[in-house]
């Protein structure tokens, strides 16, 4: 396993290029299963999760021509099984469930199992499919789904689930009649998937709002789609400017997608210059403590909670950070405390008392965003930080060391 070595206390200055959005690319790759032919996907990010998704599609019969665009050939897709050894490495594999039952009326997908940040059940995905007439059985750790036909229906999500909304949109787009998804997720990645399905011939209204209406069509055509910039990668690098008191310009980006994060970083003392497709974040010597609650979009994203917590460890004053989406997303806290942070946890709330400095230390990544948090802390800390198990990072950040070195970081990857 690799580890990353960082020599901290260096303000970062310069421009960071932002790659395609992981959480848009994953459902869109699954959506290629909805139509035979040759799909062309531009700006697909080079990430471990994308490689896993392609392995799964290959297992189902798809083939690829590498490059930008990535060509996905789906004429010979005939498999209907997503095996445990793939799903356990990436729970987003569950996104093939909707497209497989929509196109083939049959699917056998491993239950994702547990995850570091929470139980993350898929009951809302399965309940929604049943509302469309899909027969769901759980056998030997697998979801066995089958249907004579899919009929549109009214589906209400108890929780605005992101991939649940994606899965049901992809199932309903080929169902007979109208489907209404109520309390749907409003994330930009859901809007991007809807835009992609519409380009394939789907009929979808309301994506980005809590009520999405889908009129089923009989078949879809291949897509030619460009993946939008990754809003969490973008927000992570802006936070790097804040924590190191530097100035980083990120581009391309869609500023509206990270409005909640910019608002909170401004409260913490950062300044921003914003244009149509770039943002410059300027750190301030004094970081102010702020209170944050994670919420579904357009609220503050849970995927930025660990990263902003790292910055608040250096604030003047106290910050109260409440994680309302996942039940176990504070695993970065114990590692940050090993770097000298003063954090106490009460239930789903972390109380961060800012300190003047963090000290470099050997730390261990536990999940994707926790590892980003430890890198940010290492960039600001005095001395050297070694982050182990960086395969977590590689799931969601393309060329992280290269992008950070280009703005002045002393960062290297070594074999453990
Ligand atoms: C997506 O996960 C993202 N992953 C996550 O990003 C992100 O943290 C999460 O949305 C929240 O924004 C992808 O898009 C591939 P949810 P998802 O279903 O869809 C509960 C990252 O770092 N729930 O919106 O799995 C669930 O337990 C990853 O890139 C049910 O109870 O999240 C959670 O508490 C991490 N039953 C809440 O809803 C269900 O059937 C929100 O989960 C589904 C979800």
C-alpha cells in the first residue's frame, strides 16, 4: 500500500485544474446499460472507483475504447449479475440495479454490506423498485430482482437518497406510464444524470427539485455526454487555500454547486473571487470558528465535513460541527487529535476548539473524505505528516500529489 508524505506549513498559491465529477460519472456509466450501441463519455475522471465501475460493466458484457471520450459499447450486454467481490469494493455498484431491471427485467446484485461511515442500507432503492412492479428477493447476500414489466408509480423517499433517486430515475425512464419521485435528492449529480437520460431520449421533468416526474419511453439511444466538474474536489482545494493561508484558483467549476461551502468558508474568514467557471479562494491569517450542520443539497455537503473540520482545528475560537447524514463519519477525528487537534464528540456533534498549530504525525486514512481531511491537516501542520492507506484517497481524487505540488506543496507518494 502507498503512503503520502507531506512537509507542512507552506502556504499554497496557484491554479488547480478540477477533474470530472466522480458522483456524476458513476451513475452515468451505469446509465449506458439502458441502451445498446456506442456511448461517448467526455471528461471521465481517472479514479479507482471509475476503474471498478468499468470492471463491473465489462463483467456485464460491455466493452470499452479508452480515451477522452471514453467509448462504451453496450450491444453485447447480457449479464445481469453484479458480484459481491466488486460491490464490496464500491457500494455505488448498486447503481446498475435500476438500469438492469429496466432493460432486461432481471438483475442479481450483491447487497453492498457495511461501510466505514455508516450502515448505508438500500431499502429505499428496493422499496421504490417494488413500487414499479419489480419483485425483490434477498437471497444469500444478493438482491434478486425480476419483473414482467415496469409500470410507473408514485414513489415517496423517506430520506432524499442520492443514489436511490438515481436508481429509480433509471428504472422509471423505461417503465410504462408516469413515475413521480417525491422527496427526491436535489444534488447536481442527480440533475446531471437526468440531463444525460434526456439526451438519450428520456422524458424527465423537475430534476434538481424534490419532485421529479418521469414519463416512460419504449427505448433509449446511446449518449454523448461531458461529465461536469467535481464540486467536492473543487471545495477540497479551496479549503486547502484556507487552511494554509494561501490563494488557490480552481477551474473549471460551477460556483453554484458549492455555494453552501463558499458561504461557510467566508464566515471562517476566507475571501473569494468568482467568475463563470473559476473560483479563487484566499485564506486569511485568522481563521474564525464557525458552526456547521451537514444537510442534503443545497445544504452543506457531508462530503466536505471532514475537510472543513481540519481547517477549523486552526481557528481562533470554537466550531460546532454536526453530521446529520451518516452515523459514523467522524473517523478522521482521532487522527486529527494525534496531530494536536482539540476535538470532542458528543453523539453526531463534534466540538472543535481551535489551536494555533497542528503537528505533523503518522496518521491513517479510513475513508475517502477522512483521508482528504488528513492531507489538508498535513499541509498546514508543523513538520512531516505521513498518511497511510491512501488507496482511500485514490477513489475520489485524481493526481492529488501533482495538483498540490503545482501550487507549492511538498508532497510525495511512497510505497509502504
Ligand atoms: C451518495 O451516497 C454519495 N455517493 C456519497 O458520496 C454522499 O456522501 C452521499 O450521497 C450523501 O450526499 C455517490 O453518489 C456514489 P444517500 P448515497 O443514499 O447515495 C440513508 C463520497 O465521498 N439511506 O443519499 O449512498 C443513508 O444511510 C461518497 O463521494 C437509507 O437509509 O447516500 C444515509 O444516512 C460518500 N436507505 C442517507 O440516507 C436507503 O435506501 C443518505 O444516503 C438509502 C439511503
